[in-house]
């Protein structure tokens, strides 16, 4: 497989959790084991859009049990004899080689994945990618010039990895308490995305769009908007170093005694 592979560095490794749960896009060459008309292939691909059941293949890094995964879209690009080229956008954890096998079973001829290229991983697309040769060249150039704009050609802020994660923006006075592991309460919120859902991951940011942490929302967006008091999200991963913002909360050593 080739294509997009986000790599985190230093403190940026803290956002890996967000990348693991973000959707992916692939371009795949599927090899059919028999002759099938293009229109029949198109119809079968359409059957796999939406939620599917999938058991990971024999060679997999997870337990082989049936689970659900969502196929956001699957588009037929080209058919060349028994080779089928298609583009698929899917939920993280979807096995494309198993998808090819299952489509081959429904087509009645059998199929396997011949080539695979990842064209998007979370918010990162193929046109944003750089090669290792590019990195080596820019690294040498930076060592000579010490110009940060050179580093910015291949190292992005970790906030960019949160592009597809629903966001909650908080007051400056709430930031340091959150960095100490406090839960996010309603008075500390300035605004939030409509896509925030109860039980789902959220990114907590400052008004300057600096990443404070990753958490789990306890309520939907509209419910949070209507709240005046109470905990709205549990912080599960702190991204910002303590002390970045001044301490504005009081307590006897308990981070959850937050003053917003």
C-alpha cells in the first residue's frame, strides 16, 4: 500500500487518538476472478455504501470478530477487463481487502485486492503529502539557514490533525484547570460546533484555536447550549502544557475544583 501516512513528532503524538478515529479514503484496484459487466459491478459497489458488517481478515492486528463499519461513498472509476478501479471513503478500521473479497462473493466470481493507495487520512490529503526525499532536503536547508518557514514546509501544527473532530471553544480562565485534568463545565464554554454529540470525541480549543485537550462529550450540542451549570465533557487527553495560560482557579490540590 502507498499514499498518505500522517507522522506525529514530540508532543504531537498526543493527537494520534484523533487520527486513529478519523475517516480514510482509498483508491483501489480490485482483480475479479471472472468476467462481469461494468453495470453489474457498479450496482454491487452501491450496495456497500452506508453501514456494513465486516470480519477482519486472517492477517489482521485486531480480534477477528464481526463489527460494523460505515462506507461513506464508493465510486467506480474504471473497468479494464477484470481489473476494477474504485474510490472509497470509509470509517477508520475498515479493511479494504476484505471489502474486495465480499464484493467478489456477491458478484459470484470472487475477487481480491491487487493495489491500494490511501488518498486521505483524517483531514490530510494526498496533495499535502511530502516524500522522505523532500524531508531530507528541507532538513539540511533548515540546518544551514535556521529559518522556521523551511520547517513549516513539512511539519504542521498538531491542531491541523483535529480538522475533522467536533470542537468546543473555551474561555482563557478555564484553560489551565483543563490542563490539570479538570472536566469541562458549561460556564467555561464560549462556543461549540453543531456536530458535537453525546459520547463522541471532541477537541477543546482556546479562542486562538490552540489545542487544549481531547475529551468525550456528555451531551449533544443543543443540550450544552441550553446548560448554565454542570459538566459537559470529560477531558481524556491533555494536549497543552500546564502553565501555558495563567492559573485562574482555586482549590486544595484538586484540579476538578475549577473556577471559570
